[in-house]
C-alpha cells in the first residue's frame, strides 16, 4: 500500500529552482533577482525565507516571482536567506505547498528541488512522533527530519536527515539557532555555489547568481556544503572533506532582455541565423569537404568504429533526433534508433558495444535524459551529449559533448536550440561519414555549401512573415489542427504540432502523411486546418496525393512550399513560401515557419507565450 502511494506521489513531484545567499547585503532583492533567472524551472509558486538573526521570516505565494515581489517585506534587512520557484506536475499549486517549508517550531526552513520518494513512510513515522505537517509536499519531511535530528549542529542534522532519504534533492537549509550558516546538499538535482568577497551564494544554475559572482563550485551528488559569509566547506554525506576546484564562469552576465520583441520566443526565433552561424563557426571546412569537431579528437578511433547509434531525448530534442536518424542512416549506412529518454531507461537495454548513444538536451538538465544516459553508459555505450548549456549536468557526465551555440533560450518553447540541434546532427553525420571514408570530398563539400546557406535563407524568410501571420490567425480561431509531412519533414510536422499545443493550447497532431488513411483521416473536417509540409523533394508528388485526400474531406489546407513551386497553388487554400534550398535542409526552414505559426496563433488567442501553463523550461524530475 505504502509503495503504491509512493508511486502516486512520484507522479506528484515538484520541479523547481533553489537559491540562497549570505553576506552583508540585504538578502531579499538578491533572492528575488536570482529566482527570476530560475523561472524556466517552474513558475507556479514561489517563496523566500530570510534570517534576521532572531527568527526566520517566510514569504510565499501561489504565482510567479513577480507576484512574490508584490508581497515581500521591503523593510526586511536580513542578510541571509533561501528562495524557491516551483513547478508541480499534478496537484494544485498553492501558497501552502510553496517552499520554503518549516519544521514544527518555524525554526528550520528548507527549499528543495527533487523528489523524496520515501516521504510517505517518513511522514507517518514523524507524525507518530508528534510532528505536525501543514502541506501536501514531500519536501516538508526534510524540515521535520532536520528538526528531529537537530542537536545543536545544523550540518549534522541535515546529514542525518539525508541519510534517511530516498530520491533526489538539491536543498538549502537555514535555522534561527545558527543564523550565520546555510547548509546545502545535492543528489541527482543540480546545485552550484558562487563565491563572493565576504558573501557567498548558491543556486540551481549559474545564470541565477552570475550577476553577483563568476567564481563557481560545482557540488556533486551526495555532497553537503556549509556556507558562511567567508567560507565554503564541502564534505561527503559520510563526513569526509572534499577539495573543490573553483571554475570561472564564461562570458558576460546573461542578457535576458527581450530586446524590443514582445516575447522571448519571438526574439529567439529571430536569433536563429546567428545561433546557426555560431554553431558552425570554426567547424566547417568547405573546400576540404570536412567538419572538424576538435572536442572529439581524443575519441576519434572509438567513434570511427561505431556500428550503431541510439539517439535519446525528450520533446523537441527528440524531434531533432528523429530528423537526425534520417540523415545519419543516409550518410553512414548504419542503424540509428531514436528513443524517448523516459522509455529507453526502462527498456531492457541491449548491450552498447561499438554503439554510440547521442543524448540530446538543450538544457543539459532533463532528468529523464540524464538517467537514460547513465543507463546507456552502464550498458557499454560510448556517450555523446548535444547540449546548449556549458557546465550543465550532462556536460559533466557524457564521454564527450558537442555544444550548440544558440545562446540562452528563455522561452519555454524551444526554437533556436531546435534548429541548432538539427544542424549539429547534420554536421556530425558529415564528420563521421568522412571519418569512416563513406563520402567523397565533393559530396560533403556540396552538403557543407548548402548548410552554410541556411542562416541567410532563414533571414530572408524572417523578412516577410505577413502570410504566416495571416494563416496563424485563422488557426487561432480553431480548436484543433493537423500537421502532415513525409521523410525529413515528418519530424517537423511533429514539432509543429508540439509548438502549437504547447503555447496556444490548440489541439494539434502531426502525422506522417502516408498514415492518414490508416486512421487520422477520420478526424478531418471542414473545421480542421491541415498544414502540409511540401517542399521540393523525393516525396513531393506523394504529398500532393495526401493533400488531395484531406481536401476531399473539406479541410482548409495551408502548404509550406518552395518559392519556385508554381504547381502547389492548384491543390491548397493558402501557400507559405520558403526560399529554395537543398532538399536536405528544407526541414530547418519549415521549422521556422511552424514556430512562427504557433507563435502568432498563440498571440491571436492571447495566450501566455513565454511561460505556458503547466510547463517549465527544464524538466529536472523524472
Ligand atoms: O532541455 P531538453 O532539450 O532536454 O528539454 C526537452 C523537452 O523538455 C523540451 O524540448 C520541451 O519539449 C520543449 N518545451 C518544447 O518546446
């Protein structure tokens, strides 16, 4: 029974961002500012706890950080504090369930990102000892466990509490009995510490505290850290001291401004040409027909011997992987499987000898993908991560990494990171085909030439979006729509549908066009617009046949077709043009069109585009 309950609770998990600071400055503005950078991890409730020496002051609210700002105590001069932004998969977000959570006396406060899997058993045990619980969260057991074990040493209490816990956590704990320390710890959820002069910080990731310091310590699993104004001491849960290296965070303070755009998503769609150019920079050698990934040099022999590939990812990254399969199988003539991370790890995974697992995650923090990568490693796969975030957990766990250079992506809907993932998979295909001597210089040179043209073509597409806006408004008026494509454009149809449902809440599905007649055609009526991806290519005429099928059922059909295609107008109700491009790269242009259609449909409906309901940018729980 208890196990069953824990199973249910595992579904009722929280995925969150945590922060903390200790120094001589007022903590509240620092915590609030830091939390704003973590809203990508969840934004359904938020809270802070500050310590003014005498007692802990907790402020929390259902809603976003901007809502929290409206209720914080402006006269609070505390210089020590912790904070939290939350995302719940199920259950009603509420101020009671918001973090921080406190013990019975309000003397210990805890923020937590992760899942305490055995919380039900612990809660029953603690309740029988007289502890009073206020929330429905798993996290609250941590506060009561610390209270139970507190004997004048907060670090020791946290240590003992964590030894009782099964699951994942990044936590920060304060106590009014020891007002000059913050204790933090992690297992399977990210945690970093930032070093300042006479002040120190902690957070789920670097951007949250980058404004205050660039000196970073990465905390590893089952490490506990004692933070004061002047010191940071790390040890294992068993109490063994750990020497840590200080890393200097790259780059300048992250510019998270919308730069004149109404939404981050629109800004990020427009940033695609730049993201693609930067991802290609210093890696393409057009004349030689080769791609140089310097980061892969030490593994070159192993990579060359690869006989099969598994691509593992979630959501949009999975769609990039599906496209990768087409391209890699075509260039490498070896089997490529694509699997959802959440499925892969629970399958009876085959041995990965001479196999490469390409794990794609823009954030590098997606729990399912990290767990799947661990599983792949344990089965002997060589692991290669494709990610956009330097220093993310995946970069520290994979055998090697390939970075997309899209710059930070704030909108929950992935856009510029998607096209960069596709690009890097194409690049990897050419790289490996040349390494394995499967293509000649001329063939790969031609691919590289087309590849280099893509950013410019996206620019010209972005210069004229009036037809896209017009069609998007029409879709904004409907309840559901369908996306169809074949071959390379089938994954783009899936991605178009995901974008649409994610930000506009319009029911949307993507299908391989050839599958329509095997079931989905039953859904087609005059009220269901169909967006058909029909760029020039080997399935063009097959697509025209499928368009006829949906037209015969009175669907309003919007085609995405090449600029030079004079034929298509005879078959559809509206045409959105993409510049003429090598068939191989039309999916990247079509993807940009579908991002814009979703964006303008959502805008038409007045939806909250950058932070859609129930979602988070980075899914850090399984
Ligand atoms: O950070 P990741 O690439 O691992 O994220 C995977 C998915 O959660 C993500 O792509 C999600 O589907 C996007 N919000 C879609 O726009």
